[in-house]
C-alpha cells in the first residue's frame, strides 16, 4: 500500500501529475475497480502512477492503492512517514518455499539449462576416454589426480591438497577430488560433470533470488531461461569445461541470495529464516575466498552492499545495528570458517584467509557509524561522506601500516589490469573479441537498461533491488577490463534480462505488467491456458531476444571442445610413447602451441601442470629461420613436437616442418633433427620426434652435389624426404638425416643406395655412405 508521504514526494517531483491524479481519484471514488479506458489520462502518466505504486492492478483491472493517502496529498495534508515501511510485495520471512506447480515450472527451465550445457557430449565422451574441453581444465585434472594419489581427502571435501595448489584453488581441487571418490576415483568423469552440476545449483539460487526481488514468478523463470542461453555462462558451465569459474558461480549466487534475504522484507530478528540466511552468507563468503586465490575480488560487492544498505537504513528510519545483526553474524561466521580452514589444512596465504575477517571488521564499523548517525539524526548525505572518507582512510592505513598485506592484495588488482594476447583478458567491448555480442547476444542490450531502471527504483525506496544492482554494476565494471568476468556478470544480467523480457511482453500485450511495476504480488503466478497465437507470439519474442545467444552458446562450447585433430594426435602420441616405455615428462614432453599444450601432455605423460615452456618458446620456434637456433630451443627438453598451420613465411621452421616434413624444397635446405611420425587425415596436425639423426659419411667426385632421398610412409601421410650436400676438395661429404630407410644417393650421374637403421637415427650413429 502506498503511504501519503510517497504520494507527496511524487507530486513534488511531478506537479503536472496533480490534475491526472484528481481525475483518477474521481473515477476511483465511484467504482471498486476500473480499466485504463475509464480514466481520462495519457498512457505515459498512467504507467508512471502504476510503477510508483499509486495505482495497483487487481484481477485484471485497477484501483488506487491507498485512496486516503491520495486524498490527503491532493488536499495538502502532510502525512507522517511510517517508522517501518511494509508493502504487499513482501514475501515470506522464512526461506522461500516452492509449491508443487512452481517446482514443476522451475524443473522445466532447469531442464533447458542442463540440456544446453550437454551440447558438447559427443566431444567429451569418446572412445572410452573423457576429453575435457579447453586447456586449463587439464591443470585441475592434474591436481585432482595428484590429490587422489596422496589419499588426503576424506568424507568431506576438506583436507590437505598438494602444496602447488594450496595457494590457488584448493577448495575446488578438494571438492573435485571428493566427487571423484564418490564416482569410484574417476577424475575425468567428475571434472566433466562438475560444471553442469554447478549450473544446476546456481540456477535455483538465481530463481529464488529473482523471485524474492521481483515478487514475480514469471521474472524468476525468465531469469533462469536467460541464464540458460547466455553464451558466456554456457561456455563456463558446459559439460567438460572444468575451469574454476563454475565453482565460483555457486558461492557467488549463494552469497547474493543470502544478502537479499537479509536486506529485504521485515527485519524481524526473531525469525529463524534470517539466521539461516546468515549461515548461508557465512558459507558463501568463506567458500568464495577459499575457492580461488583471487576470490577476494568476488566479495568486494558484499562490502558495497553493506555500505549502501546502512545508508538505506538511515534513510528509512531503521536502526542499522538491529537491522544488520544477522548479516554481521554471517560475516563473522565467514571469518571463522576461512581462517579455521587456513590454519587446519593450510589453504591459501594468511592474507587471503583473513579477507573475510577484514570484511567483518569493516562492515561492523560501517554499521556502528550508521547506528550513531541514526541516533544523532544525521542526514544520509553526511553519512555517505563519512563512509567515503573512512573507506579511503582504511585503504591508506593498510598501505602504510600493512605493506605486505597490501602488496598481496594488489596482486589481485593487477589481475584485473593484466593485458596480453589471451582472449579472456580482453575488454568486454574490445573489437578483437566482440565479447559484448558474442558472449551475451542481445541479452545484454535488455539487461543494462533494466539495471539502470532498477538503480533508479532503488533511489525511490525499492530497497529490494540493492543487491542485484550493486553486483550487476560491479561485475559489469570488471568485465569492461576483462571478459573473464562475464560468467560472474551473467547471473545478474540474466535477472535483469528476465525482468526486461516480461516488461517487453507486457508492452506488446502478451502478458501483464511485471510485479515491480503493477504492484501486484505474482509470487504464485500460474499460466492460464493461452490460445495458440499467444504461445507462438511469446515464443517468437523469446527467440528474437535470445536467438543470437542460443546460436553463440553452441558456438562457444564447440570452440572450447577439443577438436578431432588434437585429440587424435594426442591419443596417437600417447600410444607411441607407451609402446616405448616413455612415461615421465622428461622422456615424453610434447612441445606445441600453448593453447592445447596441457591436453597433449596430459594424454602422453600425465603432466599437465604448466604450459609455460611452450607459451614462452613455441611461437618463436615456429617462426625461427635458423635451424641451429631452433635446435637449441628443444635440445634436452623436447621429445615430441606437434605442428599446425601458422601464418609464417618460408624458410621458417613452421613451413619446413608442417608443409614439408623437414625435407628439402625449392632452395631451402632440409632438416635433420625432426622425424615426422604421424599426421591427421586432414593434415592440420603433424607429430614429430626430436632425434639426434644419423650421420652419413661418404665420398664422391670433388666439389659436386650429392642428393639423398628416401620414401617415408607414416600414419596419415606418405612423402619423399630429401637432403643435399656438397663434397669438399677431397670428394668427401657428411650429412645428417632424420629418417631411417633405404636412401638413394646421386652424384655426378651416379646412383647408389645406403641403408639407415632406426637405431642410427635415434642414437646419432655414423653410417658409411660409400659407393
């Protein structure tokens, strides 16, 4: 119900509404309910009265929400503002419950979300192997298998992990190890399923969050559908894409939902639901920090929510200390959990583990200042200025008095500002990636205006929007620096796009206005039986909004899936190495482009911890024109070399190897250190052994050219390997060759044959090449 003070504020802002409101009052006085056609005002003014809650919708018609308040405002009678604002949009004080019909609708949209994420099924499960998508998932696969080998994870996903991951993503590795144990030690299956399971947990949390904020089941359902088809989210939670982001999404949505429960509705601290929400907040914040070494970046919005929330408390005459007691308890729980895990199993540095404690202390200070401001009757502006000064002062104090902690925290900031050629660190609006379009489709175009609308509503006492507005703007800002944060942003763009979709549907007369506009509680909305034309129209509207997103979701998941050529090459090299007993990394390291280096090395030797060597050296090797300099790069380090087509010029190593198998061509000399052993049927991947090469010593007429060639047949290709060498003044020559076989030598119109054995090539043996 709208109170008199709110109507007074509306008329103060828009005095031109007075005549329209008088006309509405005259009609409302004679009828219990009425339609828009019954009042002599324009649609824009009417829509504003509805959005402000002055007019409410009832059974398809309208009425004044509070006729007495409107009458008093028009008569100029000042109305005291209630001490505690309540609306008929408040949901339950306890955690949301879902009736059977609502559960069915939620299950349907979650089914859509899961089906979309199963798109890469055929690329992940093949030939009895689990082929994870992307490169980085093999990093986590390596650590999970190391942890499984140590046997340190017990019945719960908490325990010691290998030292190399304890400062990175220990909670993720522990949870995946635990899940692998449940699945019989199958790490591949666990990592393949985990992103989908994470989406299946985050989806209902988003639904509950959207339902609580909007009081409209249609908005909540549309939000999950928008999430289902957001390419940036589908990419990160698709089957087989076992990166850390999907794990982050769970804690992020849990934290946001807990904050919404704590900061909306009646602030009755005798309600058990609020304290359960506080527990959820503690688990969410602690999980966020423990899951990723840059997890503190993802809890920054909590601090902002607390700061703005206290401002709203003072504005709305609430006692900040009483109102935020459960919230502070939740943050205190997070501090205890994070530090207890750190000290018990040595996860993360002390600085990272202390972030929840710093968040708790800072939040408590903000609440205390807000409580003082409320009791001293200070204005919201004064409190905001004090919060700003205190925030800046806190940062300065940490920089000056805790330089070690600041240095470590600054590493997280440097992560945001990092800039290189990796796609995920490009800006959302970079013309190199077009992330705003390819990772969102048109969903972002609907979400951002809705985010702006919600921000305005927040300034007009619609406090329900505080959490999604803060989180939405924060992750939008991060995504402007790096598209890697589009996954975190997706949950909130989905919420606002869900609201925007329902609003557009209402605009074209396909649905009633969403609850935040109409003022009607639609928490228990259930669809009527629409006619076929309405169903088709809604579907076409949804397709118009999400069509590009649907296509891009599939495209993005396909792009990260391991293509046939990479998988076939990795599997073939793995079998080749196994047959020869080359098991360790030192015996079977695969040198390749860094973007798939972990894939190759995982299959061949199980060591997929790092791609740093390939990232630093491979592209330079491929572009190198000096064979001796190229050989210096791989000597003593590389057993296998994988090539693909790169935009390099002849006589670069890439052309010599990939296009010519190391053989002489045109006027470019052949190579003696690289023996092709495999080529895909398409020819876009070729595998080489780095070998010492056999040395042929022979004689021919002085100062003549000796040509050597042998036919080579390998899986996927057949070619002739050629070399040339000049004899010296004594008629002697020496030449190295990379392939075993019968060589035909030609010099001065004479031809003879020399056999080169496998052992000679592999051991660098000298072979007599006399006629």
